């Protein structure tokens, strides 16, 4: 029964945020078993379909790459949906974790620049994505300044290597890049936050980012995106796919779970009934279930 299994996985994400004693009572009442192996990375023939089926936003693939784990990078590439330039970076063994952001002034940055990650077996002989041409040293900024259309912007943004971000950030600070180039860069999932923030005052910013699957953080995704079932399915996958970042989503939802649901097993039963067809956000689902009960 795939539908019940998917619902139970989604419910388990929320139940795991309740107090331990309350969680045990809730599991007994609504028939959802504990899953102690939820954080174990599945074999790739299980993991890849799960990533595809969970309707992850584009940013979630970056959260996966940030783990800098070869077996997770393998799943991201095989699941598809990764821009050619980023796939090339993975195949070259470039890291995506906090250490890789040191040069961009990220608050999560650490030392460690220059590392190369090993490739999982399925990626070792994989050819570079077709049609991807990365800029050579010093080529990125002139190409971005020459952009006049969105198509040119996408092409130039995709040709930027991760090593180009420093030059791009400095060039935009000195003189803003053309609008189409800025939009294309902002829609790259690995665009540094310090650069994307400069575009955020545009009236269409929020709409374009959401349409492109760009999310500020797992916490924002858990609070603001819909439907609740889709979001919880992604967070369930995140237990093994991006566990370090999942903690941010859990911290955002835990107070709501304990405050609106707690140990009220009838409220949890209502939530289980509403979940499959509820079109709102996870917080709206939690609050609505608590109010009905």
C-alpha cells in the first residue's frame, strides 16, 4: 500500500518531534511505527526513485551536495535535475559543504579549501554533461557583463564555475551586473547568499525564486511551502539525504508540534486524516488539527 506507506513516513517526521512519551502514545493510537533506520542512506536503486518521487525543490539538491558524501552525490546526479555546470563540478570532485564557502564570507564557513571528493562507483566513468563549457580564468565577468537576454544570462550563468563566484561577487559590488545575468545567477542553486541578497528587493524576486525551486533554508521550506504531504515527504528523505540541514526544519516545526498537538492523540488522529488531501502548509496543518480536536 504505497499511499499509506508514504503517509506514514510523512507522519513519522512530525511524530519524531513530539516528546518521547507522547510520541509512543501517538504511534499506538494512529498505527505509525518508529523507523530507527530512517537516517540510513538506502542503496542507490532505492534512493534515486525516492528523490525523484519526493518532488524536491531545486535547493534540496544543493542541501544534499553540501553533505560532501560520495554516495549522496551519486544519488543527486543519477536522479537528474542538476544543472550541467553543477553536475560537472560533482564529477570533478569539487566540495559543496561549508568549507567550500570560506572564500565567500559564509557564516557557516570553515577551513578546507582545495579538497577533492572521491566519486562513487556509478560516477567514476560517467562522461561530463553534454554541451557544458566552463569559463577559463578571468572570462566569467566580461561574459556576464555582455548579457542582453535571459537566454544569454542562463548560458553565461551555467558556464560559471564555483571558483568564479568570488570574482562575480566583487564585480557586482563594484558595478551591478545586467539584470538578466543577475536573475540567471540567482536561480543557480549554489548562488552564494551574499550575492542573491542583492537581488532580493526586486518585486518579482520571491515569485521567481519559488518558481525556480530556490528556498532560503530548510526551515523556510518547512514553514512556507505546500502541500504539507509533499513537504513532509521531502523532509523524510532529508533524514538521510541532508541530515545536517534537516535539523533547521525540525527546529522550526518542533515548537508547533509540541504546542498545538502535544500528547493529544485525537488531534494527531485528525492530522492523519487530513494529511493526504490537505493543500496548505505544514504549520497550517498542525494548527488546524489541534483546533479541530
